[in-house]
């Protein structure tokens, strides 16, 4: 491997380090620390000075670059993404089982492609919270499996698989007496704690198979949680480049966070922001989700540090933009009839511009023009995505951000196959192309 790793290699490492939203935020924070960013605590006063900063709220992170020339009406350029993915969350009283099996009691989180989670070695990952409120990250490595019923016992399974969410999806992790098993104690031990120390936990499943490139020329990439770590990683690398451009000489450079594209600071400044929210897969209605106050809280405090009045802040918002970057659908070769016949985005064709007449995506004509200019400056091709009229369209944080803040928002993302599977598929070039586009987006237009 080269001393300077390729984008997809770095992305694979980011995915491996991020089996939960809490781990993704910790890994992003680690990289930001290395890049010269300083962490602010929400309960403390913030330094009212230019710089590179970030805050963490549970499984969400907001990071920003405030250049020296920023003032009360300086606009924001926001990359919105989310850190969570569909899967299964550990319930209270987590150890269940019958007939000699030990099983974990789990609740479906979001909208996973259920059959894709069968017969895989899974891990539990997330946070343990002790009685004093201290959080401890934990991950088990391969620990769980949801075994499928053998075809000999269900001769019709290949004509249609039906999974009862309560009865059929509790993973096994051993054999023995349920009354004697201590799953919480095992998890606590991994964090150097006793089971009696644990007062609460937020733990979800993740696939343990490592990310991999494959196919002709190694041009395909498979991994878990690409929806939506593709956008978190792309925005993180672009923001680090924006910080290096705003404060040259203060850091050695991207290092392990190598990104693509260049940033210039020769025009009027913008404040570049990475907003990585949690809980998008379950509606975003939380204190760390896009429907909550997190982004507005941070932007308000940045503005206050610049001496902004309410009017100044509204003026800044009027000139601001948000790229809502979330995964999108490439045309499926075996189900092309499920796609719009005139808009068939392909893997390797570049990021998607996501459009919906009913505002399930926030893109409008003005936003489409902005993204076209952005991709042209980045040297990146892009593709339009629109749903087939007979297939209901999903949504993103884009409409939420536009509604809450009134900031113009454009929905974009990397095309995938197998979205919401335990293991999703993209082209090796598309995540890097998205990051290059975000880098250009963070660069003020002349």
C-alpha cells in the first residue's frame, strides 16, 4: 500500500472504525483533532475568534471552519449528513432464549432490508452509560447471528420469505441457561467495567465483514453503513481541506485524511460546516437529529460570537446553502422497471442530484444550478435521480433543514445498490467524486 492511501482505502478504514453512530462521531472527532480542530463543550462559553472547531452531542457532530474574514452576515455552506444506519437495537432485559439457546432481545431500528441480516456474524456496538452519567464506547466484534430456518424445514421459502419481527429476528450468541447468562456483564467487561456499573446503554447491531473491493478491475466496493457514512466521510475530508486553506501553515496537511480537490480563499469568505446528525433512519426527531435544534443552536452561537443581531443572522441565512448528502439509488440491473425509465443513474457515473416534485427532496431549480456549477468547478460529473411514479419516494434531512432554517437546500448523494442492506454496494470512484464536489461547495464562488 502506498504511503498516501487512496480515498477508498481511507473510507474503508473509516467504516471499520464506525460500527455505530457514537463510534462514527468518535472517529470523526479523532481526525478533526489531528487536523487542528478544537472541541467546544456546549455548556461552556466559546472562544469568539476565527478557527476550526467542533461539538459533539450524543451520536451527532457539528464541525465548522470560521475564517479570519468572517463577519455577522457571513453566509454558511453546510454539508448535512447522518451517522446512523438501519439495524437492530438491544432491548432492556437483553438476554432471552429457549430450548438451550441464548439470544439477544432486539428491536428493529429504522427500515433494514431484513433478509440481508440473516446468517451473518454481527456485532453489538454503541455506548454504555454508568450511574454517574459517564459514557463508554464498546464493540463486541463477531458475537451474534440471526440463523435462517433450513430449506428442509420450509420448502416454500424460495417462493417468498416472511419474517416476523418479534419471533424470527432475535440473534443467537451462545447456548446455556438464560438465567445464568449475563450479556450486560459481558459488554461491561469489554469496557473494563462491572455489570453493576451500567445504568443504561444504546447498542445496535453492525455487520462484521470488512469492507472490500471486488469485480472487474476492483471497481466495486461493498460495506455496511454506507448509508450514510459515505456522506459523513466525504464531508469530513472536505472540511479538513477547508480548514487547511483558511489557516495555512498551522497543520501539516490532510495526512491520513487525504481528499481530492483544492480550496482557495481569494473571494468573500464563507463559514464551512459539517452537520452529521443522528437518528435520520427513524425520523430525525431527537435532540441530536436534524428535526431538533442542534444545527440552529450551533449556527446561532457562531453568529453571536461574530456580533450578529437577529437581522444579521437572517441575512446570513438568506445567502447560505446546505447540501443534504445522503445515499441514493442506482439503477438495478435486475429490476430496472422499478426506476424512472428516462433517469437511470449508474454506478461510477458520479454523485446524484436528487429531485422530487413533492419535496421529499429539497432540490429546486436554483439548487440544481448551484450543484451543476459546483460539480463543474470540481471536475466531477453528476446524475439526476427521480423516483418512478409508482414507487413511493423516501426522504432525507434536506426538507427538514430547509423548513427549520429557511436555508436553500439541495439533496445529493452517492448512488448505491442494496440500500438498507447489512452490506451495501457502490462504485469505488463515486465517494471520492462526492468529496471533491463538497470541497468545491465549501470554496466561495467568485
